[in-house]
C-alpha cells in the first residue's frame, strides 16, 4: 500500500521510493506483474509535485481549515453579546459618517482639494474603511509585542501550527467585515450617485491593490512588533505606525514628493486608499497595473524582512516557567 | 493632612518605575509628533491656499497650525479609552475583589496607579511643545492671566477625561463587553472635541450641538485658551462650564461605582 504510506507521511517519500526500487528488482527476478504495477504507482505518487513531497500543501490546507474554524468561533463570540455587537456596528456607521462629514466641512471652505472633489474623497474614505476593517479583523497582530514580553509565545510554540498564524487567527474579529462592506457600499453609492463609470477590470484591480496594501501594512506591523524580541516594550513603534495611518485618511498625492515616497516604500499606506481610488476613477488600466507591479515588489521586500526578523527573533525568545 | 496619602504615593512611585523600566518606549512616543506635523502642515497649507482666505475657523494659518499641534500634544498625554479598558479588566477578572478589601478609594487607586503619569506626560508635552515653538518661532502665549486660565483648563480637561472614561469603564458592571461603547465614544469624541478639525470651522448648528456636549471641554477649550481666542469673561464662562462637566462626571462615576458594587459578585480567590 505505497499510496497509503505517502498520505500518512509525505516526508518519507525517499524511503518509500527506495522500497519500490527493491520491489522492482524483485520483479526482474521473475516476480509477478502486480509488483511492477505497484512500483510504477509509487513513482507516480512520489514524483507528483514538490508540494506533495514536502507536505507544504497539506500544511497550508490545515491552516486554511483552522482559519475557517477560527472565523466561525470569532463570529459566535462576537454575537454572544448582542448589545455590544449592535453598538459596534452603530459605531462603524457613525465613524463613516464623521469621516465623510469631515470632507463636507473642508469643502465648504474650498471648491476641491487639488484634483480631489467630494465624490473622490468619499471613495477614498470608503477604501480607508475597507482597509481599516480588515486591519481590525486581524487586530491580534498588534499584541505580538506584549506576548513576547510576557512570554506568552510558549503556548503557541508547542502547537503544530505557525506561531504567527495562531496568534492572529485565534483572535480574529470577523464581525468587523461589516465595516468593510460598509466601505464598499459607500463606494458603490458614490459611483451611482455621481454617475462615475468604471470598468469591472478597474474595480478588480483597485480591490487587489487594497488587499495587497493591507497585507503590506500587516507585514510592517509584524516587523515592528517583532523588534520586541530585542527591545522589550515597543508600544511607541505601534503609536508611530498609527500616527502614520493618519495620513491614510487624506489623499497622499497632495503632499510633497518626499512624503509620497516615504509613504510608498517605508510605510506603504498609499496603497490602502489613495492608489485604489485613483486606479478606480482616474488612472488608465496600464497605470493601474504598474501600481500593482510596484506594490508586489514592495510586498516581496517586506515579506522577506518579516521572515528574517521573525526567524531570528523566535530563536532569541526565552521564557522561564509556565 | 498631606495632599496625597502615602499609600497613593507608593502607587505613583510604581507608575514611575514602570515608565523608567521602558525608557526607550516612553521617549519614542514623541517620535510620532514630527510625522503628525508634516501631515498637518502640508494638508492645511494646501487647504488655506485653495480657500484663498487668510483665516479659517477664525484663525490665520500660523495660529491654526499651532492649534492642530497643541491639540495633538495634549491628546497624546490625556487619559483615553485605555482607562475604561483597564477598569473593565479589573471588574471582569475579579481583581476588584482584592482592591475593595484594601484601604484605598477605587477612583483614586485607578488614577494614581494608571493615570498619574498622564499628568506628568501632559506637563512634559507642554514643555516640549513650548521648546519646539521657541525653536521654530511659532506663537507662544505671552499673557500671565491666560497662562493661569490655560493651566486651570488643562488640569480640568485631564480630570474630565479621566472621570468620563472611568464612568464608561464602570459600565462593565452591567454590560458584557464595553469595546463597542469605547469605540463609539472614541469616534464621537474625535469629532466633537476638535481633535480632527477646530470646532469653529463647523456650521453653526453643529457648533451649537458641540457646545452642549462634554467633548468640547476635553480638548478644544484648553487649546483655544492658549491661543487667547476667548476674551477673559468668556474664558471664565467656559471654565465654569468645564468645571460643571467635570463635577458632573465625578459624581456620576461615584454613583455608578456604588450601584455597580451592589451589583458586582465574584467567586473564588
């Protein structure tokens, strides 16, 4: 039953293969054809794909299944306290109203902010909301530094899952996706109300940029939080990051070039709302694809940095007691 | 009688030791200021330019900029939703049982243990702000009377913020979770306290609404006093209103605490 062996323990593929070769040799000495068939199927299984050989696919699937379970638990937990759940949703509507009203007040004093008029500023706010909601869904990434200091990582280190995944996944706030839908709904309303025509491709492109932008910010956050392995409490970095988020509410292209560059590479919040809005209503598709390409490059760089710092940090981590 | 009893002095010492333990973190808090300055400067410079006006919200650009910066400096140092969250933690975890058996007043205990450093932070922030103003040539208040008015308003604002968030935290006696409430209050406060935009830029109806709420006295008033924008009689009137709101929330929090304590139960050690 070689396939069965592969299923149970993919890392043992080399041994299984060797075993199959032996079986093949037996066949050369005149054993029955069935053995040859088994040996062929073993080779087929072991040469399927690198994913199967290393077990990475199984690992990824396990995490996906876990994510789903965490999401279900999170939903049940947040709807457990009905009043709080209700208030949370009301708060999100109030905040959205405040953000939009802020622009209304500003535009009472000026006709428009450079090329940004009320509809585009509202779309920008919609994207801010969309991103903000995703960030809150994964809010536990802001607690990584505290867990490092307190020595709370032990409980995650003994589990057969990624430590980062476990920290973030276990504390999902899935109900905050309501805020994301609110942001998207706001964008939809503005597009219809102000007769702004956009293609489906542009919509998909804008959404891709927002999702990747959120991932980028998560990477920066985890990077700064991981500095706690060396520096202890690093709340200030979190506050610094949050101060940087302030700019996110405004169209970043109105700022000088140096500021734009900083918020594109080092604290890439420009991908959260400013670029998606521009891609949706102003940029050509080619320009949008260029933005996405650039974002992918920056995302790759930050992923590498996070991978390195986390790997080194976790080696340094120590905790005495339970 | 001593101004602060020895037991509370110990709590202050502990709170300072905590700051001292993470000096780097404490100092880094102020690093966000330059980033904030850049955002505010360029944004409002542009808005002023596009408006074609020399004044917005009754302030010319130099004063307007000082308003935004000082509001931020003050905002960083004031008690905030963390106070409510800490109280929620104390009540929900049952730590309150241990605290009420000690010879301390809960309100004072929480203030001296968790919030006293905000007073020090606040003074440090003002010092840093003045230093920056001096170096950058920004407006500096040069009137002793207004300094006194500003000082009084500043201390009252700290107290008002503290009692306000303390009261919200006490809702944990009844509510299963207060996260929704604190977040809702956070958004409303951001808007009506003048942190996002000076209240004087609001349309008149909204300005009237803002004047009827306590949020204005949490941030806008001290900053506006520093800018000498209120004439002295109006300043005294505003201080009176600020005092009324502070006393209101002080009494309200005491009542809530007494009612909550009657409701509170905890099992185990």
